[in-house]
């Protein structure tokens, strides 16, 4: 194709379609971005003659334009000659103006400090000099400053390249002067909006996965080093990890440049540095969701009832916001260890690369144990079944990453077991509870609140005995946990659990297909898993139906699919369910 007035629209459409198909095959959310790009390019009538002309169109970010530009150069070779894009002219630089030295960071902070104090020593030429330079330097205590130095600490001090959102927020809030909110609230870091600026200026980058991990770019790493060296709040960190021979930090950065330790090559850093809890160095804590409550005889909600009742039984509890479930158990570093010197040397096992938790490194260390409990009072259970919330909640519990999801069904006295609730008969509710067990959930039934407290107390005591002499290890993420067995005693951190168990707002094709199937009455999670394993997307299933020559063949397409249940590990889906799904998707 020649470089003529018709442009490269058709060729770019083909490439974007290929990128979309590849993203769809990988179940990546980038597919939705390519769909936007396809739509906007089809609606664009003018010829496209270079990748730069794509930027104003919706769906064409810097990364997509870079891919298209590379493909155009590979396709046309030396014959590719994109037109020059006119840009606004910039003001001429003053000949007498010299480039700022590395001490600019120090000068910037001193100017801002004096300005805030109303000092008369701040002159307008200095202000104009700062504004004239386009380099981005965040102020101390700002969101951008705190995020950069937090990522630097993870990389230099803890030898960890990728950091998840909640861990990054937790570290960043130590250096941000704005209001932080409660530390047990998920996503409470008020300076997080600055991440958009850091990403746009290519100081920070992130992975393409839905639950993104963040890391410093080369430019971001240089700026973070400069910020740490001139920040009083990071003086101890700088002297220990950034400056050779523990030389004291001076005010002028240029005097320190030659004494900065060269950090380890970031490309050689592990994406995640796990840690170990040695026996007797952690405690078992029962975490209660902030929304968990009981109704009093006066008709009001008592949110502290569970905590008060369990503390009377000498159970260590903590009330915090949980993304899923009402009760979980965590293993947390003991307080006497957490109060040790902040920057004590790291004890590292050179053979396996694990950080042993023998001191505080100012990172909250908590591992979520296998058990997660969703408490359902019987009347609430009936309402959940009627509006189909229960099926979706079971799916989320099953896929949150924890190995032992369970339901605690609480009746309102023993007599309520033979009473209808919310318009559902007690036999229907009993069958729903049995089906829940077939789907692989542990189910515990209690008669009242007091019995529920006794069960939670028993579970805590049992877990404390189970982990008395156990060494626990952390996992990087849910996928890493899935590859480990219960006997390996490997668990994800609380922040990683919170990210994976949170509500999904952008669904993959497979997840949307599961949501479809959940609306078909009679399909349990085990049956849905069997269908999705064979046909991961709705398109695959519809294509399979189209390939069948008769209506009878369509109705029997899913009959022989095998599903794993708690009762039968190799049970067929059966002709009735197969016909029901076929009728749902092939109705005229």
C-alpha cells in the first residue's frame, strides 16, 4: 500500500482487530480499549497517514499509537515518511539562563517552605525560574512525593519491584501530609489521585492486569532518589540505603552525587519478595467486618456486639472493613516484634530469598488463613435467594483465593427452623442449604447469636492449636496460592486478599458468561464450572450450537459434561440441564 491520500485506515483497522483478538484470547481487559479504538477509527472519515494522527481518537493512547507506529515502519521500511505534525512554538530560552543543577530539588523545597511561611527572602525571579522549567517535582508531603518515595523504599530496601495498590497506599500514607483516614479502611489514602500524574509523566508504570501492580520507571527512580536525599522524613532511610559508608546527608545534592550507592539493577529484582513467620512469632486474630451487626430488642443495630461477646471469651478480635465475608482469621506479627527498631538490618535466607520476620521493617505483615465465613441469618438468607444475590455471592466466595469458604446459617431460635421466611418455605430453605454443601461450601447451623459466638470462639481456639508450631510463608498473589497446597502453609497477605476479593467492575468475557449462567434457574456453581471449563465464553457455546445439525443434538450438547461436587467427583450434567441451557440460548 502506497503512502497516498487514502491513508492507512484499512491497514490500521486490521492491526487493531488482531490486537483485540489477541487480548480476547488472553482474557485481558485491554480488549475493551481496542474495541473503543476500532469504533472511533471506523467513524473517522479522514485518511490517517501516521500514528501521531491517531492520538485525538478515542481508544488510542500512547502505547497503542507506539505499536501502530512500529508496525507501519516495519511494513513500509524506508518508504514510510509520516507527515510533520505542527506543534505550538515555545518561548525562546534566555541566553543568560543556565540549566538547573541537581540541587534544583533542594531549591524547590526551600522556596516552597519560605513561601508557605511568608518569608520576604523569596523573590519573584526565583519563582519564575521554577515555573519556567517544565520538570515535574512534587512538593514534600504531596501525594506524588509520597508515592514515589514509597516505591523507592520497596525497591531499594525490600528488594521488591512490583507493588500492589493497597500496599503502595499503606506505605505512601506515611509520607503524605494530607488527611489519611482510618488505616483499616480499604483504599483510604487521600493522595492516590496523584498516581494519574505520575503515570502520565512516565515516572511510574503499571502492569496490564486488572489488579495492576506499580513500579518505578528509570526517570521516576532518579527523581525518587533526589526527593529521598533532601527530605528530612527520609533521612534515616537515605543514610542507610542510598549513601555509601553512612555519610551524613548534606543540604546540597550536588555534593552527594558521587557518594550515592548504585542500586541493584531493577530488571534483576524479584517481582515479589516473600516473607516467613517463624513459630511463636505471630498471633491469630479474628477479623470482624465493620458492617456485621445484630438487631437489639429495641429495633436498633448493635455493631460491637460480636466484638464485645468474643473479647469476654479472651478471643483476640479486630473490627475492620472486609471486601468479602463477615469473619476471617489472620496471622499477624506479634506487637513486641513490631515495636523493635525501625531500620534494623534485614535477616535474609540466602538460599531461598525469604525475608524472615524477626524485626519490624515498617510494612504491615498479615497473612489471611484459609477460612472465610459469611454469616446469614435465616430471614436474610431467604431474601438473598429470592433476589438471586446468593448465587453471585457464592461465586465470589468460591473465587476469592481462600481455600475454605463457609456459610454460618443463624436461626432465630430453634422453633424458626420449621417456619417459612420471606415467602419461602422451610423445606425450600433446607434444600438451598444442602445445595450449598454440594457446591463445596462448609456450612455451620446455629440456633441463635450466643451459639454463633461459641462457634467462633471454638474455631479461634482450634486454629491457635493448629498453628502453634507452624512456620508460615507468604504468597505473591491468588495464582501463586492456587499452586500451593494446604500442607505447604502458604497464604496471601490481607492487602492481596482485599484486592482479589473486591467487587469486579470490568468483566472479562468469561466472567460475563458466568453472570449469564447464574440467571438460569437450576444451575449450581458446580454445573456452571463444568460448562465454562468446556466453553469459556458465550461465543464458543453459540458456535457449538450452530455446528449441531438437529435440534435434538443442540439439546443434548451439554449432557455428558462432567462436574465435580462434594458428593460425586465425576457426575454428568444430565439431559434436563442441557436442554434448559439450550432452550435459553436458542429460543426463537
